[in-house]
C-alpha cells in the first residue's frame, strides 16, 4: 500500500529552511503547470456526471462502513460473506495477514480521516468518541510493527490532524483535547521495544502487552524483516515526534532508514527485499518496486516533502535512477538481482507495484507513470480487477484480489497531474467493477479468484481507509472538500499529515552523522518542475500519445519488449539453443551445452537423471535464459499426461433474492458428468436430498425433481451419489464436505474422481463445496427457503442473471483464463527437475510423476517444507524464428482426487511432479519461500 500526496506532480526542491507554506505553494505551482497544459485527449466529463459518481462513491462507503459498524464492530474487520466480525483467535489463522489484527477495532481507526474527506463530520465525531471509549491498546496479542504503524498509529495521527482542523474551524470537535494524540503516543511507546537490535532495524512483530523477548511475548526470535517493514516508519514516527515534542520516535525511524541506506548494494544502488535485522546481510537479494520494498522508496521522497531534509531526496534520486536503469522495462517493472541488476529475478509482477505511477507523479516523471498505469489498466480490463500477481505476458499468476487501492491511487494522481478526463473514465470503471463483482449484501468481498469471480470472506481495513478516499477525491471539486487537501501529505495508508509539521519541533539533525555518507552533486538531480517544457512539450494530446501504443499490449501474444529475441545471432550462423525434445543424456555435445547454460546433470541411484540449474553458473545472461527455457520445456514434457487430467475450479453463484449473483463460491470440479466449460451453465433452485449422503435411492424424488440436489460427502463413491440424484430427476448436484470447518481459503482445490467404471451415463454437472462455502448455501435456505444458484465455469454478469435473454452475449473475460488453473512449484536457489534417463528402458519418461510423495521430494532434491505452490497461467516464450509459441507450464495442482468410499478415509494427496518453473534466478532458498507467504 503506497500512497502519495501533498506535493503533487513535481520533483521540486524545498530548501531545509523552507516553511511548510513554501512546500505547499511549490507543490501547488507544479500542479498548476501540469494541469494547465494537458486537458485534451478524452471527452470532458460534465460537472453533473462527476457529482453523480462522487455521490455513488459516498453510497458505496456507507454500504461498507455501515455494515462494518452493524455486523462487526468492535472487531478489527468485517467478514462480508457471513456478516460478522473477524476476531483474532476465533477464526482459522490466515498466517501473516492476521498480524494486522490487534483487537483494537482496526477498521474504525483506519477509517477516521476518510470520514472527514468524505464530509461526514458527524460520523467522524461519533467514531472518535467510540475509539476513545472502546479501543484498548494493551492487548496480549502479537502484531506486525509495519501494519500497526501505518494503519493504527497512522490512523490515530490522521484522525488527530483533522480533528484539530475541525476544532479550529469552530463547528465540530469543540470538546476535543488531543485524546487521539495521547493514544498515538501510547502506541508509539509500545512499538519502541521492537527497535532493540544492534542495527536499529525493528523486529517485524511485537506483543502489544509484553513487548519483545519475554516468555509471555511469544515473539522476538525473528531474524529477518522486509525492507519496506523497516523503512516505512519515518512519516508516522516523525509526525508523532513533531506533534508531541518527544524526539525519540523520529530518531529511531531515522536510524533504521540510515542503516538501510548504508546496506544498499553500492554498485547498483538497489536494496533487497529481506534483510537480517542483526547483521544487516541481505537475505533476499532480488529487488523491485512491489511487495517488500515499495513503501521504502515512497517514504524517502515523502520524508523530504514533509520534513524538508535534502538527504532524503538525494537518497531517493539515487535509488530512482537505479530503478529506471535496471527495473523499469516500459511498460513493465521487473525484479532484478541487486548484484547482477541486468539479470531479471522473475517473470511476473505483483499488484502492489501499482502505487509506483503515483510516486512517479510526485517525482515529476510523468511519461513512465502514464505507460505503467496504462499497462495495469489493460490488465484490469481483461480480468475486471488487478490480480495479486500476473506474468510478463499478462496472464494470472496469483488470482486473488483483496480490493487493493494502489491503482485507484495512481489514477487519482495522474488525473491531478495531467487533468486528462481519461482518468475519470478509468475511475468510473473501477466503481462499476466494484459494484458489479465485489459488492455483497454485507459490504464488499475480496475476490478469491479474478478468473471465476469467486469471493473471499474478507474486507480489509485499507479498503475503507484508501479506496473510497482516492475515488472520492478523483471526482470531487475543490469546493466539495471542507478543507484544503493540498495542506497535507498522504502516508502509505492514505492517512493525512499536515505539511506544517516541517517547522515544528525540529530538533533532529538533518544529516546522518553516525555513518559515512556519500555527498552527491546537485547536477545529478532535477531540482525543479519539468512539467511544461519536458512532460508536455507543446502537445495537449501528450498523455494520449503515450497511452495509444499500449492499448493492445495485454492482448498481444508475445510482447517484444519482454522476451529477448535472438534473431541477429541466428542470422550470423550461431546454433539455436538446445530444445528439450532433442536432449539425450548420453550425448557429450548436449552435456556441454547444458554446462554452458548453467544446467548440471546428476545420475541418481534409481536410474533417473536430475537436472539442476544455477543461473549464475551460465556463460552469459543469454545462455542463462536459454537454460531457463530448456528447463521449462523439459518440465512440460515430463507432465503432459498430468496436464490433460487437470481441471480448473468452477463457480457456484447464488442468484436469487437478496443475493442477485453477488455471492460467488469457489467449487471443485468432477472428472465425470457435464463439463461446464464446454456446455451452457446449469441454473436452478437447490434442494437437500434424502438420504442426505445420497448413497441410496432418494426417498424425496419430488423435492429434487428439476432442481440442483445438495448431498453430503461420505459413505459412498461420488459417482454413485451422482447417479442416485440423476435418477431422481435432479438437473445437477452439489456435494458438501462433511469435514466441519474446511474451506477453500485454506485447502487446495478438490476434484471428485469417478468410481473406476464407465461414467458416461452421468449427464448432470457435479460440483464440490467445502464446509464453509456449503454452509453459506445451507444458511441461505434456512433464511429464504427458495434459493436459486448457477453452476458454471466462472461467475456470470449480474445484468445477464437478471435477464436470461442476454445469456448468449459475450462476457468480458479471457478465453484462456477460465481454462488455465494450475499450481506452480517455485524453485529457489536452484531450479531442479527430474526426468527418466531416455536410455534406460527400466525407467520410462513419466515414471517420476508416479512416485510416492517421499520419492518425488527426494528426487527433486529438497524437503517437503521447501516445496511451495502458487497458481499461474500459461507462459509464452520466443521460438527459434522469433514467433510466439505457448508453453503450457502447468502443474498438477496439489488438489486431491478421491474415491469417496468412507467418511473416515483420509484425503489422498497424489504426489505431483514439478510442471512449471518461473524465471526466478534465485540466490537464497528462503527467497522465494517467502514469496508464497502473505507478504503481499
């Protein structure tokens, strides 16, 4: 979550002696210069339409905030599908993502200043009273230092900033006496023990009641933290020091930033993702602008804007030059290695980098901001939302979308910088998609899979803190806001801090006097706004001219800027790279080529051959890329049979009143019956079968006739259940797991297998729901009796659901996305793959896929704990002649294929081969183990 504000659209220098008014005035000048020259390129939006969209944002906020207050408060967050609060310890653990929850009414605190921005001053006053009355910061709970700082401390400071503003106006908050600031100071002192390290970098977690290292604390043993976690403190901590006069907070935050700056890789001027808080060694040496690093760069630039310290701008400019030199590959932003920055670390991007165009606006570098933003918008138009991660050929890598606001943020700042009404249309699209696909009766639900439209029972606090704030400001005119937004800077959580803090309690030394600091020549940096002469060179259609070449970039099958084509070397007579289909393990020439590509071959005792790739051992970066392609192809060859059996998830969509298609449940497919991806979806009312397990002839055929039967898992084969309900006249079946508490949130995709016999006689569709998803339908039946659902390969447009005549119209979705649902093994440190020796008749080529789990893991060269699954789409690579060919790097997911013969039989998980490799040139095995955790 990375936010920009205050000084918009420029990289203007503010001297250390400058007052806050000069900062704001300089920012306003930059903004005027930018917006005055680029107002064409799209049809202007009328004042009436902007007001209509602004009012729509207000209604959406009321829907989300009202349901939180009604169904969840004082819990930290709302669970919008089940209409209840999420309380830490009372719900199944979600891993690191739960570290944001501290039993301190997180959503309410995070929403405080949003209420004022949206001109809801009465609700703000009521909310502040509730915080002061109900919130306890002394809970025995381990929380993330990073999340607690940006959400809770930032929320309290933002609330305090606007509370004193309202009090000065004389209309509201006349009773307020800095109570929120006192709470912020109390919380600040609770976070300080986390900084008790030799480096000054904070521990990633702390116990609010017991601190660090005490036996009761249950934390303090961690050794690593992310760069953003340690480098995203200066705004909140400095503001706390400036508000209270207690300098210790700003001192600690500055020391952490100083240490990170010292530990940058000096030749590339990049920082890694994860660092050891005791030694300062980089644990993950890949570098980008997304998850794990993002807000570190943001806070360097904003610390300069808020605090007036040139050293922060010098550091930011140094990093920014490295980013544009190595990471930026317009319109993409790809991770690289800090020691070998010319070598890409991966071939996919995460959604958090969507903040970067907004930061580039603050920097004054508008052209690349427009390019990257347009690329992201094309991905959104393809998938309705920005997936958590997507590949360089714009396919889904991680399919979740937790309603992140970063793209809306960048949209807002690009509109402020250019005045181009195109960005108003982008914002309109975001509003429509949220209402169309994410809105549910009790709020807005995160997307579990953007391809199927299924939901997750989750509405994060940042959705209210940021999304509605940026969307409202996008459509609001100056007179629509009750205060001057230009007098404030946005934190990474979009909380507002006043710029006048730059001249308050300035007792902190400006330069880093505790370590060696490299002074940089001013000539290396742009100290003034380049907007009129450089950003928009006498062309009012400048922004449009930048966007136009990118309009179809997502739909292109082979973006030329992404994959290096070696046409020139081929023309010069060089041999094309070795292809997996031609490889022979006994061919000396082939072995020599492998060595050149950084691929080593190991003969195992059981006769199989293991291939291991170390990119750093390749003769060149081109050879390393050839080695990656070879490994990808080899894995594809070893998994063809498994890919044919893999089925994507399906969707169960509740379409009757009062749901109207808003609730979409992720369902497991069956390997028999009607294939929903090839035939029209099945629509009907649901009815429970008797017996509920469906293992014998139904005693209530009249109840399920023409309906979709609900059956409980267990006691007989899935195919037998299907035949029994089909014979009773059911048009489809939903099997609900009998394992209470199971959920698609925590369990892998489940496929229902046949009974080993011919199942062609089963003509109806069958889907599987875990217990949590099944209970949503059962609860709906108890409350509404008549419940109608849609069984399909993916969620349908709600407008079509209301008008069945429209069902044959095309849906705005990718044809490939609904078919490609696969898990991907991420190999860190080295990329490995086992294959049978083609010369050994005792070990056929597909024998590896049939090994037991232990055999598979041993052969692959790592322990079970080192195997990580994630979802991906097909990757496209460049063939020998430069044309595009598809490499279906799919994996047999860790989905369970079961013959459901007994309720006591454990789920059998068949060992799966590694069928797809990301182009992750890994140097540490922990590097990409961390990526699959909830770092996003």
